[in-house]
C-alpha cells in the first residue's frame, strides 16, 4: 500500500488528491457568487471616505437634512445648448417627467368615476400609479437579452437590492422569487430539462386594465407561471408591456434649467419706476449677470440643466448617468438625451492600451460630484476587465517560461486566479463595500498567489529530481509550508497596517487584501499539491543529480550575484555606509511629502470625465461645490411685522421684549449679511481676485440689491423687508433657507463652486475662506455688543440717541473704497479683513439709524490716524483731542496706534469697546468652531456666545480633511508595518534550540538591524517623491506597507541560508556567498514575477491603480537592492554577528575555504562539523529538503536551491 498521503485510496473518488480537488471545485462557486455580490454592490462616494465621527462628515450629513446640497447635483450641457435649441426643449420636457412628485396624486378606487375620464386621462392616471409603484420598488429597465426567459413572453426589470421583476403581455407585474446562486442555478437547470421554460414569482399588480379586488387578492400569493398560459393578442397590446419604462422609478428630485431661473429672476430683479420694456430688459440683464458661471456661459447663450437625484436615483447613480459598459443598462439621463437627439458618451475600449475616443461637439457633457462617483465606478470596472486579461496572459507566459510544462502553467494560473476571485468573494459575503481602490486587490492577490505557487513548484521539481514522482507533492509541501506561510504572514502584516488609516478605502484595502493573501494559502497548500499529484508534470529524475544541480546553481543569474556578493564582501564598509548615507540623504525628502485626494486627480487625462470637466469649466463655470451655512440664533432674529402686531394685539409683547427687538436683525438685514459674505468671497476669490471660485448662489441671488441704509434708502428697505417676509415660504422652497429643528436657528445657505481642474490647495483655501468670512460675522457680533453696551448701562440715553467714535479705521463709506482683491493679492490680509469688518459694521450701524454727521441724532464717526486731519490735533493739543473724544458716548478701538493712549481713552469715555480682535486668525479660532451643530446646541453657553456663526461644508472640506488624514495614515501605517514585521524578525532570529529558554528566543539587535534593508525601499522611493515634488495619492499610500511586507520575504530567505551556512561551520563571508548562490536567482525571479505582475496595473486609466502598479515595480526593485546589496554588507561587517545563532558567531573569514564543501556533493565534511541539524533555519521551520544544506556524517548531501 502506498504510504503517500495524497495517493491513499478513497471510496468513489480514487484517492485523496482527487477528493481534495473535488471539494475545492465544489466550494469554489460560492467564492464566485460572493465576488458577483461584491461587484454588484460596487459604490464610490467621496463623503464615505472618512469615518462618520469626523466633524467634516457630520457637518455634511447635517447639511443634507435641510438642503439639497450640491453634493447631489449634476450639470448637463452640450455644444449648442441654448433656449432656441429644439433638443434642449425636448430634453427638458423628458427630464421633467422623471421628477418624483412631492404629494400623492393617486386616486382612490372607490371615488374615481372612470366613466367620466377620457382614454388619455385614464392612461395618465394609470401611468402615474405605475410610476409610484416603480418608485417604491426602485425599478429600472435592462437590455432585452432575457426577454421570454421564463416562457411567458415576459420582459424583465430590476429593482432595489438587484431584485428581479418582470411584466407579462397582459400587464401583470411579478417579482421573481428564485435564488441567484450556484444551488439555485443548478435547480433551475434541472427543472428546465424536465419541465421546459417556467418561472416562479410573486404577483405585484396589474397595469393597463381595471382589476377587481377579489381577483387581486387571489393572485397575491406566489404563483407558478408556465409557458402554456394564455397571453393577450397583438391587438390588445398592453402599453406597459410595450414600454416598460412607464413602470420605472423616477430618478430625479428636481430639475433647474438656465432659462427657467433666468425668467424667474428677471421678474424679481426688475428696477422700479421705469417703463415696462426697460424694466424687463434691465431685469434680464441683472439676472443673466448673476447666473453667469452657474447656469450660463459668458456669452449669455450657452446654458445648462442642473438636476438632483431622487432617492431611487441615488440608490445606484450608474443607472442614471452610466454609459452602459460591461452589460449594464445605459443611464436614464443618457437614454433621454439620445431620444432628444443628443449624442451619448462613447463606450470606452476594454483593451489594456485602450483610451477613450475623441468626443463629438454635440455629445452630452456632465459634471458634478455624482458624475465623479459614477466615473470612479466605471473606471474601476474597466480596470478590472482590462487588467484581468493582461495579468492572466503575463502569468501564463512567465509560468511557461519558467517550467516549460502545460500542467504546471495551468495549475499555477488557477492558484492565482482562484485566489483573486475568492478574495473578492470574501468582500461580498462579509457585506463589504467594493470601491475603485479595492478593485486593485484581486490583481495583488493574483500576483502573490502565482509567486507562492512558483516557489512550491520549484520545491516539487527538486523533489522529483531527487526521489522521483511518488510522494513528490508531499515532500515539496513539507518543505514549502513554513517559508510560504512566513512570507504570507509578513506580507499580510504589511497590508493590515493600512487598516489603521482613517481613509476608509485604504483601510478596507489593507484589511481585505491581508485576508485574501492568507486565504490564498488554501490553494497553495491544498489545490496545488493535489493537482500535481493527479496531473504530475513531466519533471524527470536525471541520471546524474549532482551534475544537474550544479549546472543550475551555477546559472548566469547565480554567477552574476556571486560576483556582486564578492564585491560587497570585499568592500562591505563602503557599501554599507553608502547605503545608509543614501537612505539618510533621500530620506530627508520624507519631510517634504505632499498628499492629494482630489477626485479628478484619480483619472487619466484622456478620461471622459476629465474632458467633460474641462469643457464645462471653460464654457460655463466651476463645478466643485462648497457650502457656507450662516446660522442666525432666534435671539438675533427680529420677528416679522405680522408676528409683532399679533403679539401686541394679544398683549403678550412686554415693554422689555419690545425694547429687545431693536437689537435684533430684521429680515432685510439678515439678507444683507448673507449678501455681504457672498460678495466678499466673490470679490476676493472670484475672477477679479484669486480666480478660484465662480459666482455663488444664495437667497440674496434671488432678490434685488438691498439699498444702503441711509435716509434715501430707508423707505425702500422697509418695502424690501415687507416683501421678503411675505415671500418667506417661497424662499424656503428655493433650498437656500431653512430652520434648524434642533435649536430653531435660521440657516441661510451660500453655495459656491471651486475650480475642479486647478491646482488649488483645498486646505489653504478653506483657511483663507474663513479669513474672509469671519470678519463679517465678527462685525455682526460686535454690532450687538456696541449697541447693548450703550443701552445696558444705567442712567444712559440708550443707543438711539448716542454718538459713536470708531478709532483706527478709515470711513468705509468714503470716496476711496478698499480694493479687497488687490489687498489680498499683495499679501495685506490684515488690511483686507479690517476693510471687510468696517464695511459690514458701517452698514449694520447705519441700519440702526446712525449717520456720519455730527448734527445727526445718532452719530457715527470714523477716525483714521494715518490720514485724518485730527492727527495734528492729537499731536499738538491732546487736551482739545480729549475734549473732542469726550463728545462721543462710546469709543470703539479697532486698531492700535502710538497716538492712542488706551488708559486715557478708557478714563475719559463713558463707554469703551475693544474690537481689535476683528482680524480672524485660523490658529486662534474659537473652540466652538470645530463643533457640529448638535454639539454646539448641547454645549453650555455656545448659543449665547455665537448668535451668528458659519458652518463650512461640502466636498472641499471633506477633501481637505481626507488629504491630511492621508498623510497621517501614511506615517501610521509605515510605523505599524515596521513594528509588526520587526517583532516577527526579533523572534525569528532568536535561538530556538533546546533546552528552550524564553529570553533566548528574542534577538533585539538582529531584529532591528534586519529592518534596515526592509525599510530601505520605502525610504528610498517615498523620500525621492518628496524631493521631486511628486504628490502621494491613495495609490501611492497603499504601496508603503505592502512593499515592506513583500521585501521582508526576501530578507527571510537570504537570512535562512546565511544562518544555515554559519550553523554548518562556514565563516560569515562564505555563508553570505552560499546565500547568494542559493537564493540570489530565486529572489530575482520573484521580483520579476511580482514587479512585472504589478506593472500590469500601470495600464489602468484610474490613476491610484496606475500609481500603485508603477510604484510597486519600483519598490520591489529597490527591495532587491536592499536585500542583495545592503543586507550582505551588514552580514559581512562586524554587525553580522548579531544575525548568527547564539554560540555560533564565527569569524568573518577562515584561513582557507574548502571549496569542495560548497561546489561538490561527495567531498568529505570537516572533522569538526556538528552532526546535529538544529539551528539550520530561521525559527522552528523545516531544516531538511530541497532548499537545505545538511551535514550529518562523513558525506554531505546537497540538492538544488530555488
């Protein structure tokens, strides 16, 4: 009886090897189904890249509760898109039909008199009912490939959670109740062989005819539908069957076209007191000016359509905007565009070298955050398809070139392919989220699986040459399990270090890739040995094993590395110091590393999404949204006139409450504050300033310009205030005004757009934006502080009869207005902030009745010590200056000056307010700034301190946070990879000889030194990127821990042979040469397989994947230098003694090396060679076999290494 484990007989299967293969092929479909689930749930969303606990993500989610923020908008246009374009009008009408209603319009069956409805009215009502069912189920159409699949002439649709539905020719909608897995497929296959076409379903509803309640109730249970059931005749065709789109969900929440907004704004912005035609023309001109850069081009003709997606549309935006690649249905919007005569975006080629074709002039263009997400989804799928073929081809070619065997090539390829599929299946079965970053994982696992399979096949080939085919698989596995397991574990440690990242795609990639690498061991240790046992490769046992092994070991690659090794040994100090100095010099570049997670940097310049963004931003305006939400506390809001009248008539308005109303902001003043913020941002960062943002949108955009609150504008402002109060409900419907349901704050939204294709530093932009906005907010706070200071002091006249002197600022209403853009460009940020503060404070104080004349009842006077005529008076006659200042009820100090004596001013002034802190400093912002809305509400005193504040949210803050998180994650992941792998090396280099002593199992010095060649490639490559200014993106980030994990594999192999040589009695220098000869060629082969395998990813049009492939090739090449140049230099130096087993730290070189010990197989061993084989390998792994030098008697037995 054969003692071989795999050859042992098993009933019904023949032997254990066949049984193992049958089990693997039986279980493998579950992996493929999991991979299918994972791909179906593929989703990319920028706001999901950060944990929910971050302030930025909380603010974004909070804003989404009150506004249809621009995170969900899509801007559509094309060359020639204008109000006069027939395609535009048709397209808009079709899109309007896809807008989900806000109110229920479905008639009840017991109140509708169908006899009084025309056929068209009845059909419209029925379509509306069908669309509501479609909204509930999330239905969308698919290609007609499955028509009549169940023998009912049915047409198929899909709904939420990939649920299948179909409609029959008589209008019955059914839900398919089958199972989409391997067992379900097998059951259906057998049933079809026996019964023919049939389908099991659950009845939903019938459309196109009136059904009685009794009939509906009897058909609501699951039903077996056979091909023999009758169908309607051609003359009675059901409209819902003929066009299943009438059943689909409405994917849009709103649609806004340029002409619609223009007409609405034209009516609202018409000036008063002019003739009708002139008013309309002027109103249109004003409206068009406000819409340029948002919905209109500079020429005033090219326009766009802005849509937001409904809940059904957001379920899977690919069904709305997708190009229809890889068998997916084309997006609903794209279909409607084609029906309107607009060209659809072309489908990209799926070849590895394919690029998106040029776009025609009238092709549909789309931009916005949802377009980014869809583009990432599509690029991820394209990458998968393109690279799978290339990876398979490369793996097959490399395997065949290495082994010249079809059986081995097939087995190695299957190991890599099945490992990749199962790794993706694990994501699907654990309900993980697949994004474009995680789509790089199958290629990674595939390449590493092939690399491990190559090692095992080498062990198998050597086992066959030594002892023949019988039992070769078991012998190979007995020697391979330890180094392969060790390699997988160390690589997994490098990968799992990425799980510490707060950028969720990177964290998922690290976790699932580590699991996938470990799962590939199942195929390495079970499938591959069983496959080679059942289908043994044609490796023959040579007549003269010694000659064969000697020939292979002296191959060209081995000879080259031996030559390198002797050079390194001879010059070990210069080589080692040189490597360390290079590491230090280039490593300084790590301090210069810059990170980026900008969405559009993720795509190849030839990608359609980049071309669309370039065209839209060139023709219309910027597309990256950012939201400023201004909060007004209820304590700062003045009630409407109607509310005040009602409270006065009801007797609920006390004198104290009525007096308090004077300190609050009325509606027109709140609009004014919002408009000032919007205007300041536009002036500093717009086309005349930094050219970073386009026109913004807010409530102020839909209203005429608020006149300045002087005597001439007082009456007009009153009319404005009254009209705005009356139109409050309409303004609330514009999605730019809401009320917080937590703290009753009014929320005024300002939406701005940032250029997508510019090199704007989002972090710097958010900080600079706060420097512009916060002075306006501070002016509002100081305005109330000044007024209450005048009013709250006992015995004073109140602010309504007071005189104010503001020291240190020029009159913002003077002839020379501050040029904010010029101040900002020249770097005079403080002066710019002071000008904004003064302008806002001046306007608000004028609204409270102050005038810039000493004869007015409420006087406001500005004093600029630089230019004012009172400067000389201050110098020459301090007494007269003091007398002049004493005429004012309140002195407000806005800036320091040598002529201002602070103590004297405070002593002589009845009231003194210090506003010198009006210049906002990002480093000393209020601790309340970083709180979410809910946290501010819950924090004691927060509402009192900030009656007005601004929340900054949108894509820009998210990207800014992700960018900083990415850099921190890079450092943390490298640190943890270093710590975990170093911990492994510390134990592996310890002494595990008996008797066992715990302290002897730890080798801190050797473990620390062994990490130098492991961090060498990371420091070298990332330091060079810092010096060269190459930005680290997500793809680069993934490389650090992975490269360290892969590099340590070669370090372990080299150290294993070095320690074997030392244990066998060789001097350290000759042990280094032995390691070169044994693993130099194998390490080169592994680097080529891994590096070339990763290089396949460089063909991707998805930049992170492309960068990942390119950098991995570079890092693995650098790792080879670290392991075959730097590490031997360390081993040959005096530091090499720390790598030797305790008690065996031999001298660097012997008097004379017995070359027979290394080059022959029958020479006598040295007399003092120990018979024990303990300590020959790192740790407690195998110490004999094809890759082991063994000395156990007068003759030494050797076999080929890798």
